[in-house]
């Protein structure tokens, strides 16, 4: 039998043949950076200078403001996005889902790439 075996917390396994990303997604993530595959480690965004785990947009926006990022309000706003930019003359733009719980790894890494010395993506330890 080929495919991927998935185990839940009770040790029950199921086989997924020809797996796709959709076959691993059981539900919407409940916390930012939640992994799509059951059993995979969740990712967290950390503000490096203070070692603070970012858990809300209020915290993220505060850190962004300190680093010179401001909210961007386009002429035709997208209702499902929050956007930040460095200045009106900058091409740097970070687009994030309006609901913080829907942040995915690619959003976290976009923040890190554009602020490499201030943010890190880390695996969430089981005690976090």
C-alpha cells in the first residue's frame, strides 16, 4: 500500500492514497501559523529584539510602526486583507488576511523576508 499514513491523538491511523494539500487539511487553523498537516509543528512569529511571540494584529502593528511600517489603505480596498507599507514611495508591501487566525506560513515568511533582522519564524514547542 502506497500513500501517507496519518495518526490522530488516539493512535488511530488512516491511509491517504495520492495525497494532496487538501487531503491533509482537516479544518481551518485556530491559531496563526497553524500547520496544515495533522501532527506537523505549528509555526510562530517571533519579534527577535525582545523574543516576543506575536499573537495578535495589535502586537504586530505596534512592532511594524516601530520599524517604520504603516497601514496601507488602497483606493479599492480588499475587504479580506490588511496591508502595510514602508512609505508612499516604497514598493514594499505586506498583505495579510484580515483574520489573524488565518495567517499561514507564507504570510509569516513574507514578514521575515522584509524585516529579516527583526522577526523569525520558529516551530512552536509543545509547551507554548
